C-alpha cells in the first residue's frame, strides 16, 4: 500500500496466483528455503523420529502390554502419514521442471520410478502389510519397519546429490587413488604371504588371508587379530601403515576440494536465481550480472522481523528478491516495498546512519550488498552505480519535499 505524498521506494511486482497443486509442490519440495517448507521438513523429521523410536522400543521383549499398545498406535499413525505424503507427492509430480514436457500421468509414472519415488513407496509398504493382516508384534516387524523408514532420511540430505556430483567430477583423481590403494594392497599381501606363511600358515598361508591383514593395516584400523612376526613382515607392515595414512589423506584432499568447488557452484546458482528476479540487475546484461552475483549474499527473513533499525550504520544495501518489507519513516508513515525493490542505498552512499527502520511483512529473501563490494562494483559497472545514485537522489528530493509540505508557514513550531 502506498500512502499519499510518500516516495516510491521501488517497483511493486504482483506475482501470479499459484494453483493449489503448485502451492503444495512448493511446500513439499526438498531444500526449499521458504518458512512453510522448513516447517514441513521439521514436522516430517519429527514424525519419522517418532516412528523409528516406536519400532525400536517395540522390539524390547520386556515392554509392558499398555506401552506396546501405545507404540503400535504410533506406528499405525506414522504409517498413515507416510501414505498420505506419498499420494500428495505423486499428485504434485507434474510440477517438477524435468517433467514439464510430459503429460500428468507420464510425469507421475516417471516420479514413481525415481529414487525419491521408490523410497516413498517402500515407506508406505508397512501400510500395505497392515492392510493385509501383518501384525506388529516384535523384533521381526520392528526390523522391517526400521529398514523401510530409515531410507527417508536420505531425502533430507542434499549432500547425497552433491556427493554423487563430486564423485562424477573427480572420478579421474579418485580412480588414481584407488589404483594406488589396490597396488599397495596386493603388493603388501603378496610380501606378507611370502614372509609369514611358514610361521603362520593359518593367517598368511593364502593370499586371501594375507589380503585381510593388508586391508586392515592399509586402512589403519589395526584389529590386532593378525600380526606379522618375522622382521621382513614387520617392515612390510610398517611401510604399509605409513602408505595407508598417505593414501587416505590424498583421498580426503580430493573429496574436500571437490565438495568445496561443488558448494561454490551451488551457491552461485542459488544467488543467480535470486538476482534474476531483481529488475535493476537483469537490465544490465548477462555478462555484467555474472560479476555481480559473486558479491551478493542471500539472507532469508520470516515475517515481522526487523531488518534495519533507525540509527544503524549504513554499511550495506538490500535488494528484495521475494517477499515484502515495510519502511517505517521518521515522520510516522510507512511504505511497502515488494519484489524487485531495493533499500538502504542512501545511507550506503552518504555513509550516514539509517534514517528509517525496515521490517518484513511476509517471508522475504533479500540480497545484501556491502559497501566495500558496492564501490568495487561501481568502479567496473558504472551503470549500476548510476542507477542506484539516481534512485537515491529521487528519494531524497521527495523526502525533502514531503518534509517542507508538512512544516508550518513561517517556520513556526506547532
């Protein structure tokens, strides 16, 4: 809502109303940053934990009958919840971007055959067993439920997908490390077999037995069940332990580097998606946009949270990627800013304290640009700096005009 006589702090964008299926899809979508989706994931994990705890406790033979009845009721409730969730996910499957060119029926079939769909189907198998008369009585049933439900934890671990991409991207270095591991394994097993087979025929009499010792030593586990006794065998073991540390350190370095690179790419794409919703950025072109993305930081705020307070240092400015904020002016009025608007630029340019307080009115995603990054961008992208300065000048003039209009004639104090 815009009050009369108040400045316009940016464009007001009204998003198209989503269908019920799209709204449910946003709620169920993995890793969605919105508050509703986060609350759903919290509730889902809580219910999953209750179900797993119930089946674990039900496996205790000394459990009292009244307690068993409560635990069985909890399991039936969790089973019904997972069944409803599976049907909901099946219904919203056509909303996935990769199924956009398919019919709703084909999209649902494709989702049902995917890994999340198969895990969801396995999670509702207890409901099928209960409907078929399978009774929840003890450890046997508990183990089945645990095996089926524990798979759903994987759907809350985005790092699994990242791990798959890291392994794919770093497959050449990983393969090299595995080849070194295999060479060391076979060389040490063969040497230990030759050196120790006469004194310890049961432990080192065959290569498979020697390989067990080699694997345990190479991975620095060292169970101590098989130990070389000859000087040659101990020398081989010592070298193998040192080599094992080096190989594992090398593998850790490869994976850590791959994870860091993949996380930087994911963060870049997340910020790019948010930046593309702000008109002042999209008008600059793709090449310029790529330079800006690396300087912005994404911040998520729930509704009714104060982002800035009057008097705070002006060390940053904010761009609204989604949601809405309310500018609480010193004169007592308010201004609503929607998606695509920005604020905080006047304090950043003047290096003065904030002149107004700003709070969210709805769940909001903001892009933060700090002063040091702004001036660095301004030196390379004059168009962005000019647009921000023009908007700051326009707002300053309108604020001064509004203050002059509200002052009594002759400067008298009311």
